[in-house]
C-alpha cells in the first residue's frame, strides 16, 4: 500500500480538529455578525463560537475516525489520508448535525408545532443543505490535498482566524450628525418597567410601599390613573408606544414579528432627523432589533445573553438540552435548562449601558428608550427585599411559579395562597427595581430631561383564576403612566382614559415636534376627550380562538373572544367587577349593542379584520418565547 494512504496520525487528526473548530466557528460567528450588524464589533463572538465548535469537533472525532476506516477499505486513492481531505471529512461530520438542525428548525412552529415536518418542503431543503455541505467539503479537500499537512493546517488556520477576526470590525459606517453647541432642547427618556401592573405600585394606591422612589418622582409629575396597555405581549405593546398605532394597525404580534415602517413608522427617525441622538437599551430578547423596532436608533443595545447563544451551534445545543429536560425531570431547572441563557438581563446591566451612552461626549439632546425586564417571570428578588416583603409561606411554589420543578413534579395547581406568595415575590422585585432606577435617575440632569414611565402590560396572581399575562383582565392591562416634563411640574392626577398609543405623540410633543403621520394616540400634554374610547388587542396567540379584543367606555368594557364563527362577546363593569367574573350584557343590552358596534367601527379605521388577526408571518426567536412563557397557555 502506498505510504500516502496510511491512516492519518493522531497529531494530524488533532490538528485537523482544531482547524475544523476555527473554520466552523468563524463561519458561524460571521453569520451572527451579519445578522446582528447593529451591534458593535466584538472579538468575543468568534472566540466563544470557536470554543463551542471545538467541543463539537472533538465529539465528532471518533465518528470521523470510524468513518474513514470504513471508507478506506473501499478506495485506492493515494491521497485519501492527506491532511486536507481528512480535515474536510472531519468538518463534514462536525457540521452535519448542526446544519440538519438549522434547516429543520425553520419548519418548527410556535408552541413546538412540528406539523410542517410532515410535508416534503423541509426534507427537500434538508437534502439540498446536506448535499451542499458535502460538495463544499469535498471540493475543499480536493483543492488542498497536494499540500503538506503542516502547510494545510497553518494556511487553513490563518484563513479561519482572518475570517473570525472580522467580528472585531465595525460593519456600519453611519456617522451621526454633528451636534450643535448650546442646543437647549430637552432630553427625552422613555422608561418602560416591563410587566408592571399599576395596582402594585405605591403612587397608584397600593397599600404596601413597594416603590417609594417612584412615588417621590410623582411629586413633580402627572400620574395617569386610568391607563391601559394596548396588548399583553411585550413586542406589540412596545411598538404601539413607539408608533402611536394600535397592534392591528402596525401589524406586529407574536405570530408575525414584523411591521411596516412606511405605513406606521416609529418616532425614532423623526427625532433623529430633528437632531436628536437616539439610543435604546432593552432587557429582553423579545425586543430584538430584527423585528424592526430597532430601526433608526443610532444605538440599539439588545444583547441579553453571551454571544455564543446567538450562533447556529448553540441553537443545536439549546434544543438538545430542551429535549433532555423534557424527558429527565432533574434537568428541567425550573423551565430554564440553560444555566447562562435566559433571554433576559437585569436592570443594573441595562442601565449601566444606557448611562454610558447618555454620558458620552455628544452635545446633542437625546431620546433614550429603556426596557427593564426585572418584574417579569421568574420572580427572583434579592435576599434583602425577600426578607422585607415576603410573608411566611410553606407551600411548593417559588419564584418560578407554575414552571417550578416542585410544582411540576407534584402536579400542584396554584391556589389563592400561592398567588399571594407570588405577589409578595413580585412586590420584592419592584422594590429592588425602584431602588436601581432611582440611582440611575440620580445621575441624570432632570432639569433638562423629560421622563415618561409606563409599562407594556400588567400581571395576574390568581385574580379571576389567571396567572402571568396571557389574558386581558384589569390586573393584566391596567398599567402605570407617569409623565414628568423637564424640570418637573406641580404634582397632578389625571383620571381620563389613557393608552400605550399615547406615548409616541406625547414624546414628540415634549421635544416640540409634531407627528409626521396621523396617530391613533393623543398628546397627553394637552386636554383630550375624557370619554374617549380605549382599545386593547390581545392578538398574540397561535390559535385564533384565543384572540381577545376589548373596548373601554368609562367603566364599561366590552370583550370579543375569538374570531369569525368562533367569536363570542361579553360586557363587564370593571369598577364593580375588576376580575370580570360577571357578564352583564343581558342586563344592559343597549350598552352592549352600542359598544359591540363601536369596537368594530373603531378598528375599521385602519382596516383591521379577522383575516389579518389570524395571519402568520416571521415569528422570531421561538426559544425565547417558549422560555419566557409566551406559548405555555396555548
């Protein structure tokens, strides 16, 4: 047998393993860098990706050795065991499961729906992807097979390092407009406390002093005590704040995480064109820039987990962990089987990045949007807050609520006592958040900075038999709204109905700007119709039967459940029945009939219809939605 056909040495195979890790890690990292081009350059992306792929390559090494042994018996090719071809085959074995997963994952629906895998399309795509992988690795091996092993490994490593090094380069060259010294226009801060219900805050009538610093802020601000979120889903609600359009108007929802900037543009571009610098800092992966919400922000900071968790390699690991956790209870980890990926980050990290940006050397006034996710599930306050606010409790429920390991293992159904305990944990988290935000605001020049604080939706702790925010009970949609112009105003309370769609026109007004297009919301700096109608649209469900729409007229709330032939209606008096236990439509038929008609006419202004509400489009990060609980109720 020719010496060139002898099995590759262990040294050669280990060298190929390292090169495979560098090449695959560089390609995966570059793919992430191109997708998340709005983020700054960071070599850590390549380093973390290459490390993960090194684990894959080591795992594939025995398979590669065995595969080569089988193939060697069937070939007389003298260059079969050249370093280039050994490495190319090793690359194919290493990448094969990740490539297969990435193709099939495209056909996995929300809530774990795999029905699309029963069609031909995913398998045709998988076949083409695998053929492409095999063709590329075959071609690579053939092109380099005549090179010496050391030359092959060194050259391949250099190319991989060069490719990976591009992650440290800035991809965008969008230089901001130069500022004008002496610009005295106010800075604008939109501060969203995610998942915060008004009834659990001190300045909104709560009997526990959970948020004393927020209460202090309201002494020089206006409180809007009858504010409703537009939905109970983070993305659609935040987009309504930035566009001034209701969810069915801008079009985004959980099953279609995109919207049209031309039809319902956010206010960010308008601020930027007016000479403001624009930055956003978010605490959840649900608000990733790819949805379009990051459009026109000079800085959109949405990295909530380590870089490696955004790679295709990690997506494969994620699903393996999820499958293992579903079958081995000990690996469930309270619904979070990934010890360093939870699709969210603490307020301290968000505010640190925001403050660095605010305090940068730029004379322009700024618009800063901040989302703080701390009050969202899981409810895990600091020990000091835990000791202060959480009353004695000996049940199985902890901050992971219904997804906690002990609850799942015992099949425990949450009761009123559990709900009270979860509410205590939630209060403690609000206490922590209140203190962190106060420290942040203390670093700002509030004499020049206008602050609008609100929330995207509330939370339920057993009210009406509900938990978290997959419904539109009052505790889930009644949110705080605090408006403090630069320098502050005399403390005031306004009881007129307000909505998340009022945020955009109000922020523009604070900066002396007018909406470029008509908006569904009102400028809260001005008087508006005290009997205005406010709409809530819970369209963020895979199943159209779970869609809920509501229209408010004072304390009356008419609710439509489902779409088309599956719809049903109810009428509630939320002042007398905040948990909406009683349908009073039969007792007030005239009110019921009038509000049903008004709800349909209200949404018809922008062409909302049942077909649009049930249409599915780009969904975004399904893993994040599942982990954060947005698909459990389906």
